């Protein structure tokens, strides 16, 4: 048992260890079983099967131990087997696994709504609805906005990712693998230019100017009075961990308010302490009309939510929102425990500490390696964008090679980006400093060896 300075106790030894025959025989055998029964369209980036996970470590079925710098795509922020979450789930399961809140309600759903109303930005009166996935939350946020405003048009942005359902595919910017051959898509979705500081034609453009660029296009192409909602990730996820220039989000939100447009912050990936704040919009004091949440909300159990202005959500007729599994009682218990652990361990502070450690190392590396075009992010949502040396030309081949090299050394990293050239770091917020530094050292060595 080891303990960090933040008094987090781990069940598993927090060290990486990869055997020579990686991937091992059990993972190889399971891969063959998988091929026979699981659709080929479901892809996995790592060729091993998990047997156990805790803190910042994942054990596979062959006894290998990997440093987890992905957190199941920002889900296991409190760790993959946080004792409080495990205990809450066990207790909930002993009573009932399901009853459907739309039939026979239960306190856990109400308690989660109370917590989300408390934690989300703004002191206005709020309402919350619980669902299962981030895409489902986004769909319902748009439903609410359209009904409440009586308008149809929805504005999304370049490099956006909002999900894999029909409407959320329409909102998503990247074609392959998310949209190709899956159309036709939902209508009345319009795409506007994002603030992407590293790739702006004019590097001096401010956030406010980038917002004006988008607003001008909205006014010309759609008309502000026709727009039901603007939906944006405060820090884009799959699109490349793009942090817009300061002032971009506030300017959009202010204009939306003036036009009676519902401003939706998609915080599915960036929420729940990931960026060093409960929500990424807090960094610039933006108060969304509706906020969508999932991933880190429940310590790995499937749960999502929308929280927003009471007048918007209460405008929907009874029965207009819901779903059979939405706000499952076991997932609600996990969410309450997960939020408790976030507060107990001050995971906002922990995320800022991770940023301080990692950004320093990554920026130092960038000065030595011309293939690193940009280092960006907030908290424990960090990225490096890899390019052809001496240019801004994306380098997806190097990105793949670096990820593969890290995996061979026992470090799991994720890639992303519209151009497939971004390495994103999403460590569990409970990872120890020692493990984080070890993982970063492996990443640095992989870049140097493959550049």
C-alpha cells in the first residue's frame, strides 16, 4: 500500500511492468474470441484485456502493469476502483438495481440533481435531468433549446465532437471514423470557425475577434433570430484538446444572451475537476444556459446529465424528457460517492498540480524537439500537437509511432485531433507524482526515439 501526499491509499502497487511477450497469451486468446463475436466496427487502441485497475495503474490478464494516462477517456478521474464508489455501488445493488425513475422514483436521482445544481456555474434556479451517455445528454439539451425557443437552427463548431447518434454526428465535425457513410444527418445544424490559436492564419487574432468572426457568419448565413442553440466544448476533446483564445467563450455567450439563444456548454469530457475547476467554463466566468455532463461524473458507471435554467427545462411537457435507464439508482450512488471523493481529495487542486508538473516537462521537451508544434491544455486535460519539423504540417504517423512506443514500455496514452496528430493526456486525478513523472519520461523518450 502506498500513499500520495494527498493521503490517497492505493490497493494495487503503483508501478509499470511489461513482460517480454507483450501482448501476452491470454490477451491474444481473448482477441481471437473477440473477433468471432464482437462487431469489427468497435475498435480498441490497446491490444490487451484489463483484469484490474486502481489509482494510475491498469493490470492486464497476463500480469502486465500499465501507467494509465487515459482514464478510460476522462472517466475514471477518481480512479477505476475508488473505495467510496465501490462501497456505494455494493450497497445500492443490495437494495435494487433498477426501478425506472419515470415509474417509481428514488432518492438517489434527486440527490444527484441537487449536487449538480449546486456544482454547476451560476446561482440561478436550475433543473437537472439524468441520462446514460454524453451523446444522449447533448441530444436532450438540443431538444430543450428548440422547444423553449421555438427555433430550429443549432450552431456547432469546427473540430467539435458531440457523439455518435444521428443528431450528435451532425454536430460532430470529424468525418472518419464518426460520420462516414452513416448519413443522412439531422438537419438545421450549422458549423462555424473555432478559435484554434495554434492554427490561426492570423496568430495575433484575439478570442473576441475570433468570436466576432463566427458571429458575423451566423448572422449572414442563418440569422441570429433563427438560432435555437449554440453548443460548444469549452476545451474541445476529440478535435484536439483545443483551448480557445481567452475571450472567445464569453463573447459568444454574451451575444447568445442578447439574441435569446440557448448557450450550451458541452462539458462531457472537461467537467468534474478535469481542468482544475468543476467545469472548464469556470476559467472564464461563463455561465451556460445548459451544461451537458457525463464521463467523470460517476467513477466509471454509466451516467450523464443536463443541468440548466429552470425556465428552460421546465418548459418541456411532462414525459418529454426521460429514458428507461436514465439516472439508474446504482449509477446515482456511484455519482454521489465520486463527487464526495472529488471534494475529499480536492481533485481540482490535484488537477492543477498535475498541470504544473506535466506542462513544465512538456514545454521543456518542446524546446528540444521541433516536431512538437504546440503544448496546451488545462489541469489534467493536456495535449501536445506533433508536426513535421519546422512547419505546422500535421504528423499523424509520428503520433501513432509514439503511442505504440509508449505502450511497449507500459504507458497507455490516447491520440486525437482532426488531423490525427495530437497526443492527449488524461491521467486519473488520483495518480501519484512518481507515476506521472515516470509516464512523462517514457513519453519524452518515445518522441525523441521516433522523431
